[in-house]
C-alpha cells in the first residue's frame, strides 16, 4: 500500500502549485491569529473548551441519553448506528420509506467517513453536495482535500474548466465571483427539487436536545428550509452540556477555522418544522473504542475547525490527499491509526513534531504528543519497514557506548568529504534526495567545547 | 435497538470523572457596543444603520436600492416596509423562491461578531431568512449584548426552539480563498438598529 511519502511526492512534483497551496493555507493561519488576538480571554477560552470537552467525554453516555430524551420530546426521531454500514442503511431507509430520490447535503465529514454518497447513489438516489467547495470536488469525483476548505487544492482555472463542462459557464472564465454565481443558480434548482436535506452537526446540546449547524453559505439552511425532511448525522462526540458551554465553542470555531468572528449562519434546530420531520442519526463508528484509550481519547475533543491543517508545515506542503483519510493533517494522523493502524501507519510520521498544531488547537488537543505516541505504538507493533527497524537498532546500540558514538562521528566527518558522490548520495540516503548534505565540520562539538572550557 | 445499548455501554466503559470547569468570566466587554457592532458587521460584509425609531427605520429602508428595486417583499416587522405578498397565504416555502427582500425582527444583536438572533417562532417559514436575495434585520438598540456568553445567557431564559444567529450576508471563499458575497443565501444583510442604546443589560 502506498503511504504518505509516496502520495506527498506526487503532490510536490508540481512545485509551483505546492508552493501556492502552502501560501494559501498560511494566509488562513494568519487570519486565525488576527481573529484570536481580538479576543482578550482567548487562552482562557481554549482552556475552558478543553476542560468542557474532557468533562463531556467523561460522561458521554449520560449526556447522550439526556440529549436523546430532549430531542425526542421536541419531536425529533433519534437513530443510533454502531458503524458506517448501519448509518448508511438508516439514512437510506428514511429516504426509501418516503419515496425520496433527491437529497441535498450540506457539509458532513461523518458521511464522507461512512462513504454515504456512493451507497445512496448505488440505490438510485441523486445526492447533491451543496457547499460550493464540496460541489466542486463532487463534480470532479474527488473527496474533499481539507475539512473546511474542500477545494483548496484547486486553482480557479481548473474550476472554471470544470464548470464549463458541467454547468455550461463560458469557456476560459475563471472569475471566482462569476463561477460562484453559476453554482448558486445551479444549486438553487437542486434545493427546490430536493425531497430531503441532510446536514452534519457541529454541536448537540444535551440540556435542550438541540443540534447546531454552522455554515457561511447558508446551504444547510436552504437544504432544511425547503424540503420537508431533515436528516442530521452526528458522531457521539459532538455533545456539549448546555447553551452556556455552547457559547465557548461558537466563539472559538469560526475564528480558529477561517479567522471570521463567527460563521454567517449558526442555526439551532430543536425539533422538526411544523410541516416536516427531523431525524438525528447518532454514530459511533470506532469513536467509543478511541475514547476507551487513555493515550488517544483527547483526540475526540476535535471540533473540526481545520486550524491544525492550516498551520502544519507538512500538510501545507503535501496536500490533504497525501493522508488518504477523510480527516487529513495532524488530527487525521491521530484519528486514522485509531481506525486501522496498519493501513495508516505512515501518517504519524508525516509530522515534524514542531507542535504548532497543538498551539493553535482551540480545544488544546495534545496533537504532537499523540502523534509521537502513535509512532511508538507503530514501532512496537513492528509496522515500520525492516530497514528502518534495523537502522534504529544499530543507532540505539551505538548511542549506548560513548566510544562507539565518537568513532562513528569521526568516521562520518572524515569519510563523507572524500567518498564519491555516488556512494554518499546512494539510494539509502533518503535525506539527500532533494538536498545537499551540510559541509562536514573539521572538529566535533565535543572537541570545540573542550578547547573553550577546558574539560567537557 | 441493539446499537443504542451497545453504544451507551461502550461509552460507559470509557467514562472518566472530570468536573465541569467554571466558564471564563468577563468575555468581551466593549465601551461602545453600538460602534463595535457596526464595525463587526462591516467586517463580515453587512451594514448597520442606526435609526431613531420604527418610523425612521421605515424611511431608511425606503432609501435602500435593494428595497426600491424589489418586487417581491415580505416584512414581518410592523411599520417597517410593506409586504407585497400575504405571507399567511403561503403554504409551501417553495413559493418563496424569487423573494427579493425579507424584513425580519431580531431578538438581540451581538457586538463581538455582528450576529443577530432570529427567533424561529416568528417565522411562518424557515426559508424566509435564507431564500431572499436581500435581508433586512430590525433590532432594538437596547438589545445589543457584548458577546456570545451574554447572548446565550439571554437565550437560555427564552423558550427552547428553532433559531439562528445571522452575521452578515451569505458568503464563500471556496474558490482560491477569494471572498464572494452571496453564495446560497442573501446577497446583502442590512441591520436597522432602532432607538437609543439603553443601559448594559443585566444578566
């Protein structure tokens, strides 16, 4: 199976685009910084958010029951799905029983995780993703490359060409305003024709039984205000206790995600429309297992803002697709191995462990620590290549004896400059593939130190 | 239902006792809430127009190009704007397609982010705030709160129901991070802020 390094190599093959991608995301990161700086109690807010999540995850079963009771009282129907297959079957059943063949969706990473679209399409249902970025990648038959900015990997010319073929826009037109207007007209028709609207859930409030959906485009609102049936899909971890705690997360989410003070629409659903239905599908799909693991349980606090991706030097330079998981970036590198450590074993190594992700995380997930913990786990399970294990064992042996270390360092200093390039830059020198080794110093650090300070 | 029991049981096994923290006291506090609200709204592409009273709000509305050029109008605010269609006679929200302007009452406005709370119980159709080409919100200036903590504390005193915070017009930046106003919902959002500011509301 191809891992992160191979997929990243494909991404960086287009050097100009890789740099552009890097800069685009860094710009979003800077907007996040500016937004955070306007909030005087930002760090206290992050700490409170972290603690609220820890508390809520600590008694999730109770909050889930409370949520269910209140949601049912408000007229919603609450469904439970242990895994992706059950989730997909429930959504299909709701649609099939009502003879609905057209579904409009707003953004939901959970349904991406469950591969809902192909499941429904195979059963004769027309699914339209209505977030502009998601519609773009859906028309390209691609998954989103970023959880908040699904089409961040595409240039406007590529989108112009796509829309020319799919939506009949002028050939060569790539003005974002023009393309967005074309998508608006196209999606308006889809909203009007739909029999049901599906949304994700940003937050579920236990005390009120309500769900909160945040969008900038208003697509979740169009999709729930026109068709009479609303299906909302949520992971078990989306709960917050009360409106009081919700305030903390609403203040953090958009500022962390895009640098906006709040999303344009923050919609609170309590029960169905008088003339409609509200179905809430609560999904586990591996979450309770991750929660039972003390090392990785904090990763379930994630509110999916994407800040860790925008700041990550590896994500910015390797693109979302290099991760091969529905949630990419640092948080994906923690979540993915929790699902299938063998399949995603390269992800925890796609990190410089610089800790920038942990610094920007609005709920203070210890991302780089969890990434490191996965590396240890992956080595323990012997899921790293034999040559790497052998190299590490050799290094561990050398580092155990000072004289061996000194001898090794002396050999490297002396031999590297005189060996032919073909040997120094052989295929074993992975580091040297894209760059030159630094010039070898004449003396070791130890010798330098001794000459200046007497004995080391 | 096996899934429900299995999930609850698995979550119970993973339970840990962690106390709910005290929430940050203070939040954002602004010396001039009205000014901050106007700036916040402007920063998200909206416009805030302070007016003395409802009659002045009506006059201000009449000067807006979006209103003067509108053919299909719904106003849910008595005395501000004139509806061109009888909303009570609309039984299906699909009939609202093509609505040019909706004038809606807001319960409160939030200074830190320009958000206005629309109480769903005043909307005959939920589509009213998202389907029109242009949105006009009318809020009492006395109902400006500093931040979301204060806003939710106010909402907690009201009956639980459907409602939405709206901060500016619909927007997207999904094509090369270029901000485009008017994605799926309203292309403009004007807030008519009515009357004097009043004292800081007690929580």
